[in-house]
C-alpha cells in the first residue's frame, strides 16, 4: 500500500531536502519524491519507506504520514473527518497521544479550540469502539497527530518519527544557542562540502557542524542511535526495520584528519569531544582552544570554513565587559576578517548568522548569500571566497 508523506524542514532547505530524498529513493523501488512547498517536501511510498527516511534523512524535521485530506467550513467538519479515520489500525487505547495544529490563512477563530476538537474526535473514536479512550501526554507521547489548515482544506497526519529528527540521540550537552542538527546538515549540503574535503569550524561551540560532517564521513545514518514512533505502530514490521537498519555499512576510517575545530572556550572543546564520542565517531577530529581571530589553517591544502559565529554577549566570553555588545562585535569581526584575508587564501568561507550586517562588519563582499530560517529567526548563509593576495591588494591602495 502506498502512503503520502510530508517531510517538513527548516525553511530555506526545501531544495536540499528534495535532493537528499531523491538519494534515499535510490535504495527503494516505491519511494517517489514529489513537489517542494515552503517548509517541506511531499513524497509517497510504502510504510517501510518511512522507516528508511527516518533513518537516513539528515535534513527533514519529521516524516508525517497523511491520514486524510478534505475541504472544511467549520470546526465540525474537522471533527467529523478526524472521527471517520481508522486510528485503531495504527495504535491502541493504551498508547498516549498528543495533537498539534498549524494553520495558514485559516478563517477559524481559535486554533486552540480546533486542536481540542481533533483530540476529542480521536478519543471519541476509541470510546465508541472500545469503551475507553487514549490518554493525552504532551511531553513524551507514543503517538503525535498533526493537523494542518489552509484557507479551505484540512489535512490530518500521523507522525512516524516521534521526537523531532534533529534529535539524533547523541547530544547530552549543549552550549548557548546550539545549532539544530538538521540545519547544520543542510548548511553542509548547501555549501557543497563532500567527505574528503578539509572542513574547519573555528567557532565550533558544542560541535554540531563537525559531528554532522563526521557522521557523513563515517557513513553513520543520523537515526542510527535513536528510536521512532513507527516502532510502536500496530503491525510494525520489525524484520523489515532490522533489514533496513542493518543494510548500511560504515565507511573505512580516514587515514588523516580532514575535519578540524576550535573554540574560545575550553568547556566547549570538552563538550565537543564528548559529543563526538557519543555520536560514535572513532577517528580523530583535532580540536584546539583558541580565539577565532588567532586561528591558522589546520591543513596545508585550502578547504572550507563553515561556522555559526557568536553574537551579542557570546562574543564577549573573554572580551572587555566594559564594551557594549555592538562594539565587541565590530572589533571581533574586524580582527577575524584580517585573519581570513591574511591566512586563508584559496579557502571558501561560509558564515551562518542572523546578523544581516555581517559582511559590512567584515569589510568583505559576499559571493553568495542564501536565506534560511532558524525557527522563526531569519538568517543568511554568507559565502566569501578568500582570493590569494587579497590583503596585499588592500594594502596597496593609496591612503586617503
């Protein structure tokens, strides 16, 4: 039986997700990738295809299986469509549930009331058939039911993932404002980084970008160390899941390091080492405690820098606390820009930030800027190409 799926992702990564899903579809005769929409990608396939996407997708936030889709006028239409669905085919009264609802241009006045109507419909379905109803658990539910409303139609999904897919299962510690894992994976793909290319994160924090790259290099699927909601579905095909899970083979360990990181904070370096170990990385990722303005190329060959620079008070970990955050940022980026121009000729530099004035502070012209959203926060991935002789040309300009 074929099912329709919707895979949401951080906005700005829809094309990257579609590309990734097409790669996953090469392992399946039934998985088909359809259209991209703002915030995700539609696809279809067998139930085991949802197992495959959950295991292998680094960019999707969830894998939602469509249960029903119809036009609506009011909350009663939504209740009736939800009540008519055979929820008992997927889970039992002993499972806990949670209902979430999102809407775009819906005429309904209260999403909270509509969410309650969806929950009531699911519970009434079980009560009518079995005399009992599932309990609600908003924190750790067995089953997540997701509704989506636009101006005229209602779609109801059953979440096959459970916890959001960016929760890989390895993170035990985080620094301030950690980058979500699926966003980090998307930045790697959009940058064009491939295993074997030198990658350096000079402000690595808790190591998210490095760990995503290390798992790609090692051939470890992002979902290898966690569980999923579909494992609790009635009729779960454990043998097929084990076959899919056991079908990947780790890559040979690299002979020499190609991934490097540094951070101003020794605590962050320790945290990154712990997270790398928890993520199953068995090769060396050299890490160094050093200020970003002082870094040198970790490799003799040019590579790619990808980093999520600090902002505001995070810049002042060791800065002059008498300076305002804006002054700290200006001084920091001026010094960092000089380091990039003097020491990193031939490197491609990708900086992911919500500060859209970053090129101006760096006094560099970006070669490309890609819009993304980190949750509701509008961000950019700025690319700068460090040309050999960059700084010498600047110094040769006549003084005013």
